[in-house]
C-alpha cells in the first residue's frame, strides 16, 4: 500500500489520532472531538483545525487562501 509512516491508536494509518508520515508531517487528533493539530514539515507551518475541519490557526508560511 505504499509508504505511510508511523501511527498510534488505530489499526490503519488514516484512522490514527497520532501519526507521522514519511515527510515528517505530524498529525494529532482529539479522541473526544474531531479537532486536529497538524505540524506540516513540508510547508513549514502548524495548522489547528476545529471540530468541523475548518483551519482556524496558522503559524508559519502562508501559501494561497487560508
């Protein structure tokens, strides 16, 4: 299935509340809500998403419409 990375808390990479992909991007998701914190190594930024999947906070480089 290709290279994914490491993950904890689920049987599949895409369902895990904690994962780090092969590019060094780290995703932390609440187990209580669907709020997420993405540490995006590729784009040099940190993004905080609310429980609806809407990006609310961006720290770092901004490319495009956020």
